[in-house]
C-alpha cells in the first residue's frame, strides 16, 4: 500500500504510479539526506531532481521535490510506503506526481 499526500493506493496502484512517474520524468537523480532504520521500518528524507517530459499536463522543465517517507517491510518486501512530498521547484501541475496513476 502507498499513502502519498492524502491519497491511498493499493500495490497495483503503486506499480501504476511508478510507471506514470517514469513517463513524466527523465534524467532523475535522487539524493538521500537522512535515513533511520529499526527492524522492518525505515524513515528517510530524499530529494528528487529531474527533467519533466512534455505531457498533456505540462511542457517540460525542471522539478525538485523533497519527500519524507516511511517504509515498512515484511519478509523482505515493501508492504507500506507512507510519504509526504513538497515541490521546491517546478509547476503546480506536478503536485500529484506522488499519487498520479494512469486512471
């Protein structure tokens, strides 16, 4: 399950969301700034910088997003991704990237 900025997605929705992000962003770089792990739980802060691919929502450009994410693992698999994102640079239309799906 993924919770992102007030939207909850199933595992299938999470996979769809990842595919949509891959369509929307190019040349993506991720920097982990902080990370704490205890048992099967991980809390981290990361920054994503990327180029936005031209789509029906925008005309490209650069984006920078800061994410605070809590992960829960079970038997070596992700069972929960709970995150908050903040666009530091980029168009407001990109606000839904953390929960954007093809539907």
